[in-house]
C-alpha cells in the first residue's frame, strides 16, 4: 500500500462522509489518496482486516461490533483481530492479514513505534491502510514528532474537541461544588507517548483554566489502565497531603476510574472528587449501581460509530477509488448518572 504517503496526504477536497454513512460524522475537510495509486480497485468481494489493541476493552468491543454490522451491510468480508498490548503481535498479524489476501487493513496500534514497519509492510503488499483512534506515523516511531504529511489517514474522534468538553464539564462541577482553587488539585492522567491522549488532556486543561483559573494541575503518567492509573494516583495523593478537593480527567475512562478509586480508597469522599471520564463505559458502572461516586460525568464516545465509519471509508476506497480523508471524526456526547442510559451507553 501507500507508495507515497506524502503525495497521498497532500491532496485536499471536500469529503461529506456523513451523507454516505448515515452517521453524524465530521472531517477536517481534507482528503488523502495516501499514495494509493498502487492500490487497485477491487472488482469482486472486498476483504478487510480490523486489527485492534486492547480488543477486550468495552470501547473496542463496541467498535468491532459497529465494524461488523457495517461490513455485513456492505457485503464485505471482515476479520477482527485482538492485538492486546503486544507490539510484536501487531507486525505478525499485519503480515498474516496480507498473506490471507486482505485488500485493506484498519489498525489501532498498541505502540506507535511499530507504525513505520506496519506502513512499509502494507505498501509493499499494495494493501490499503487506514488507522482508527490512534495516530500512526509513516516516517518515525512518534506521531507527536511526525510531519503532517507522514501521518496515516485516521478515523476516530477529535482529541481537541473531546478534551475541551471534558474540561468544560469539570469546571461546571467545580463551580457547582463551590470549591476554593487553593485547596484543590487537578490530576491529569494518561499514557504520555500516545499523541491523541496528549491532545485530550491538554485541551481539557486549557478549557478548565479558562473557566476556573488558578487550580494547580499534577500530570500523572500511566499505562492507560485502571489499575495502572490507580497505583500512580495513590502515590500522587500521598505526596500531596492537605488537599481537600480533587479534579481528575485523563485519556480515557480507565484513567479516571483508576484515579477516582485511588482517591476514594485514600478516604476522599465522593463529594470531594470531580471526575470526568472519557468513554462512559466504566463511569456508568458506578451510576448503574446507584452508589455515590466521584465520577460526576463522562464523555460518551461510541465505538460502534468509529468502527462503522472506518469500514465504510475503507470500502469506498477499495470499491470506488474514493480518497481517504486525512481525518474523519464521529460524534460525542456528555453524559452523567441521569442521562447515560437514554444516550445508549453500553454498560455490561
């Protein structure tokens, strides 16, 4: 795939995916051929492989379900592969998908460092490559340091927009509680080598600061899991005695749930915690139980929408030669204990 990522990403045109998909999606307004001149249109049945990190996480379970439903609607063959957190498995599964004659690959990488190898492997096989959720750089291991023209086309959510919504809601909860900035701290938790995570937490802090200036923030590096976040936040609490109130957000629900659990285990009352999740698939568990929780709200990101959008985008490329968008985004919605059910949050 992609003999010239640079030429692919340089092209611009209107996209209009929403009309095609029947989904409320938006894009950057730019399209990218991805250097896909070598990716021939498929005349017969289209075969797509969707490779996901952390495939047992609820968000990615939903994403796979949305992808499967869209593939069935379009009459395409779809195989979903759970990569877990294994970078080595990523490379071997990409090679396996190509050996099985998959026409297109959609991938959520466990580690962005494997990006260049994944891109080159797809290029060599003349298979179409699209990322979902996380960014991949064709020219290096770090999307944060990647030239815009080397970023592989991506389907997902806008990190900046999501973070802004989280920060605004956290500020609303802070004001509602009437807390004093001097005895409040913010815990911002995320896996710091994941570019989209950095985009989210940066935007959250900026939005919060605009509404509530003067609250000190503590950045906590995690592995984006609940237990990893809980352990790191527990140490942070110990190192900051005398704090009365805590605001917390992160890259995903896992980080915020871990932070909230650590705070409550340390004796902080739910009323003294202002947690705003990102995903809602873990936040809803406390709400469903009807017990007091420091998780005050969460941004619902529907994995089904991303999975469906990614498959439709890949199908349009393979069947009709339609250029990939540089980025295309699915919708989001803020929910809380009173609204999560009606919003359609999956809470199994």
